[in-house]
C-alpha cells in the first residue's frame, strides 16, 4: 500500500504515545573520580592566565592532570570553546557524540569527548556556578553542545554580510597564530564548540534553535580537569550575552578569563590519562 503525504493514520495518537528509549544510557560510562579531582584542586596553584578580548579569541595550553577555569569577569558574556589534543591537533572535541552521551547541555561530572578514532575524555567539568539554572520553562539551559558557532558563511547566506569577528573566524585566526600557519590551513581544524555560558534550546512548536539572555554574572565560572594534554581555543562571542543577535558589532561584549591550575605533587595518586578508544579499527575487514 502507498500512502498520500496528507494521510493521517487512524492510530496516529497511539504511535505518538510510544515511550522514547535513551540511545546511549549513561550508566555504563566510566565515571570520573570527582572527589579525587576536588581534593587535588583544593591545593592547586595557578600557573597561567589568558584574558580573551571581547569579539576575539586566544589559544591556551593545559597539561594533562591540570585544571582550567573560564570566568566571566566584567559583564555577561558567552564563549565558544574548541579543544584539541596538544600533541595531535587532529584529535579534537566531538560535540555531537558528547551531546549523544550527555544531552544538549553539559555540567558538573560530564565530559567533553574527542573525535574518532580516539574517542576518549578530553576534559571533565568539575565545577559549574550556573548549575542551579537547570532547564527553564522555554526548554533553555546553559553550556550547550547543540549550536555550531556563529560563522561568516551563514551570515553571508542570510544577510549578505562580510563579518570577520564571529566565533568561527575568531577561532580560525587564533589557531593560525598559535600554530604559525595561514588561516586556510587552520580553518579545517576549527570545529563545533561548547557554548560556554550560552542559554539555548529548541522551540517546542517548530524545533528551531534559539538563544536567550545568558544568566551569567561576573564571577561565574566553569571549571574543567584536563584528562589529556590540551590546546584550548576560546572566542568571546560578538553576541555578548546573546540576548538579541550575534555576528555583528551591535551587542555589548566583554572579555573572558582563562586560568590554569597545577595540582600539588601526589594529590592525583591513582589517576592516569585515558588511553585512546579500544575498538580494533578493522571495521569488519580485519
């Protein structure tokens, strides 16, 4: 039988009422030792800081076993974060798989996972001062892994603009400068982001991605434990708190602060940096 596009089956309500099944139940994921991390963090000393200028990006390095904190310091501001393996920049944050494992937004105890074929934890969120926000009445929450990053290509497609200080371009320039390569070599390494402090969701009627004013305040922070040697790249989004628009100079924008902390010797006893994924990579041809 062939159905017309406008046909509604008699059992439509029953089909819609079928309960969903979680694709990747998190119960079997390796659990991070948060208490060990917090004990080590209590006596860790700051070794570096980087101030990310408004509407720009900067790279920073974090050795495995160290902590890094992203803070709002002057006013409400969201940031777009890329992570790479410091020793192999082709291993990078995989937002889609992180979303599949943890959900649309991530918080304390959840991890940023790396791309295939390595697929291992890159960083674990250890503290989140916006953890209180939860999910609001619009379906919005903070620290999303659903938005891709504002970029000049979409801006040109929708509005015919040539705007160069969107997050994609900021991250491209920053990575190019850090690696000492032209922007056309750095750009393919820029990837989908963790939208730090950004408040987002999907509309319930049309399923469209939305943003709203971030609840972030000066002094709020998101803190991570580096599971491997990391090259971070953070853009202070031109959307500011993303309450109105991005990819323009219209919004009020502020810098973001990145701080790196080294644990005292012996405080991470028993911890080791995760190895790459144990799948044999034969794909049925071995």
